[in-house]
C-alpha cells in the first residue's frame, strides 16, 4: 500500500473516532438533562464495543483478497 493511501486511511479513522466520541459525549450530556428512562454507563460501553466489533469485521471483510 502506498504511504499516501495509508495516510488517508489513518486520517479517516481519526476523524471517524472523533465523530463517534463527540456523538457519545452528546448522548451522555443529553441524558443528564432529560428525566425518565436513560442509558447507563454500561449501556454506552456495550454500544462502543459493538461498534468496534463491527468495524473489525468490516476491516476483515475488506482485507480479504480472493
């Protein structure tokens, strides 16, 4: 893989991670303002693990060469 392609992948991953982090922070701050049923810290942790697992599976699928 060319270094420019690798750099693009790293930048895309960093931007995706920043977006996910901002989304989780927004969800947590929003749940503090509202009353009623809300997600706990363990729920957000499980959601994050699920997203990372999905990304790993997608990476393995893309990395396969026939």
